[in-house]
C-alpha cells in the first residue's frame, strides 16, 4: 500500500531528482523567477517557501539549516537571508506565484513561470 506517499518522481531516481530540486530552488532564489514545467514548479514551490520562512527566523540554527541544504551557494544564501527574508518580513506565507505560460513547443508539456511575489 502507498498510503501517505506524496511527491512526484519526474521519471528520475532519487539522487538526480533531489539534485534537480536543489538546482531549481537555487535558481529561483538567485534569479527570483524561472520558467519550467508545471510539475517541477509545483514540487519546488514548497521548498522555496520553506527556505524563505527559515531565513525569516534569523537564528543561527536556521542559518545553519539553510547552509546544510545549499552548501555550495554562499551568494544565494546571503541574498536569501539579507534581501529576500527582509522583503517578506510582514508576510506569513505565499511568497511564490505560478503563472501559466503555455505548452512547450517540443512535447506540449505545460510551462509555467515560478516567481517570487
């Protein structure tokens, strides 16, 4: 039985899938918007929001948790903690927006733009 099993596999094994998620999260935080498929964006949206909420806490423990999950991205981590978290100081959630763009030319996959509000 597959009770309480959630998330998409996206046709990948665990390691490459987690690397894809991490790279998409870093791209969203670096460029503040990305264009990707709808399934990928829906998976990454929750992770981006969780990182922003952690950054808003501002504690040493939260900073270390962010660094543990994004170890090779010091510029993105600084931007997240200093700029992005400060921008959403009064907002409790809903830091991202999905905007449908249309189907991709090659395979008709639905493309969306994931951006920070």
